C-alpha cells in the first residue's frame, strides 16, 4: 500500500472516531473509509415551475435538512443542492423540513437560484 493511500485511510479512521458532530460532518462531505455516502431522495415535488427533492443527510440518528431544487434556465435543466444546519429527529421530519426550506428558497430567490452551484 502506498504511503499516501495508507495516510488517507488513517485520516478517515481518525475522522470516524471524532466526536459525532465533527466526524459525521466530514463523513457527509467525503464519505466513510469505504468510500460510501448515504443519500436517499424523496419523491420529486413540483412547486412554482421548480422540482424539489428532499435528500436529508443521516448523521448518526439525526437528519440534516438538505435537498435539490431543479428548474429550467435558458432552455437547460439546472439542479442545485442546498444543505442547512437544521437537524431533525427522524427522516420524515427532515423530508418535511427540507421541502419547506426549498419552498422558502424558491420564494426568496426565484429563477436566479438556478445560476448557483449550491445554496
């Protein structure tokens, strides 16, 4: 095993063992030591010419508010990810909250949100 690869594995193992909040934040960004990340999308929901997909992030029993907003911009479909700091007690609560946040983002930003890579 190369030195760089073994160093990366050691780093990922250290991250795994960090206190839950910090370790899970890194895991949600980079995956776990096996390279897997967990994301389950809700059924798409149409709202004001946009499509919302809730994608809560499982952080060890709590679920972070997150998802995607899609829409047409200049004849092209754009998909933008949003992640919020809000944590929910269960997956369904996180889905509901993610949909609510996506509607709020759409109401506040309109079509200009599609020009961004993430929110």
